[in-house]
C-alpha cells in the first residue's frame, strides 16, 4: 500500500455530501441500545440490526464508510454476503474499530485509558484481509475536578498516535478519535479548554510518531456546554467555537474532520454540522461520523420486527440524507418534514 492509496481512501471518506456511519458499538454498548427497544441482544439480533443498516438501498449517496465491530466484520447479510462485501458492492468503505475499550488509568483511577496496542499489528493485518480499508481508535477524556489530567491527555494521545502509525503501516486509514465527553455540568469554556489542550497534544504525538496527516481522519467532539450545564449555548455559538478550535489545532494537511455526536439529539447534531459548514469554506472537510445521531430513529422504528425493516431503513436514510445536506451547509429544519419518506 502506497501513501497515495492512504490519501485517496482518506479523501473518499470525506467526499462532499457524505459522512460515516459509526455502527461499531461494542457488545456491551449495543446491548444497551437493544435493551432500550426491548430486544434481547444475541449474535443474531445484532446481525439482523446491522444487516438492516448495511443493506439500506441508496445509503451510498450520503454514506462514505461504515465502522464495524470485531463481531460484525465477520458476519454476513441474510443472503450470505459477508458484510464487508455487501458494503463494497454499494461503494461504501468498510471500516473497523480496533481498540479494546477502556480500563482505569494507573495513577488516575477516575480517568480511562484505551486498551488494545498489544498484538495490534497482527490484528490489523487480519482486518485488512477481511476487507477493512480504515480503522478507528477512541481515546476518552472526562471533564471534572482536575480532569482531564495532563497524565490522561498525554497517555491517550500517545496511544492514539501509536495506533495511527500502525494502522497506516498496514495500509489502513486511521480515524483518530480523542473524545472529550459531553456529560457533566461544565461550561462551554471548560469544554473548549479541554479540547484545545487535547488536540494540541494529540497532533504533537502524531508528528513525533510520523503519522502521515494526509492519510488520516480526525474524529473529535464538538465544543459545547456540558449536558447538565445551566448555561446552554445556541447552535450558532457552539458551531463558531468548534470551528475556531479546529482552525487553531488541526493542520490543513488533514483531509477531514468527522465529528462524533456524543449524545446530542439527531436534529441538534445535524444543525451543528450544518452551522459549521454554512460559515465555510474550511481547510478540511467537516463531516459526520455519528452513531446515535444516525441510528436513534431507525432503532426505534425497527423494534426487532421483520415487518418494520423498511420503516427502519427509511428512518436511517432520512438521517443520512439530512446529514449529507448539513455536510454541504444546505440543511434546513423544514426539510425534516419535506423530505421525510
Ligand atoms: P456517537 O455519535 O453516538 O457519539 O458515536 C460515535 C462513536 O463512534 C463514538 O465512539
């Protein structure tokens, strides 16, 4: 794999009008999502749900790639087509989450550190064989009393860069995800400080570890007030502060920034992305790599019933379309009804 191939894949992941579906919930997280619709989490229910998303006809117009979980990349559609092939046939890039979730960080027991570097080179080679073209690793930072600590930021940034370098070595585009959690009573100023500090350390580590910026994607949190902060801010303010923060800390060589939704409602996540793109042009593409904000309506439309598959696919396609418009700065809330299936 040449560096040119990495760059080409990275650019395709942030093609204009498209973004990424994060369907890489771990077994524990997908169980929570299925519990919410009273569906038992089994290998088969998880497969059926992902099958519904991955086989939704027309998604490729708005979805450039899908991030899968280890179990999922080995599963197949109901007609026997392996999921990576199902996605490829539609022109959607198959991706894989390669971290092994978090453990408490030694010395900072209230803060998480992401596991999964041991044996990563071998696992990456296997994922490439299974058809993956890109990967994801999520570092998690909490805002609170003395948090995120310098220790947590430095340790997570180091792991993210080690992962990204190994991923590029394997010919797979890394999505570098330093998530600063939205949960908590913190103000937008605290959030911004935490994201600024984190991004500055992450890009220093990426440089030290020789990660090719043209061949990676950044997946950050947006700058917003904490979920329990009494002083909530407008969509326009969050968008403006997020854009300014990205301009300060993300080199123009990075082809794209795909935000996570982090617990924002579907429509708020779309509005934020739109507001950021409406004040472009920017040095990079600003797009989405949403989990909950692309799946919430679809999950609730499905409720585990075969007869609801079409309605669930329509709900997913609708969100994908709305976010595709937001990627171009062309979304309006009244389109929610106008373009609903
Ligand atoms: P959310 O958009 O639900 O935050 O999920 C994106 C993701 O991949 C988090 O790791």
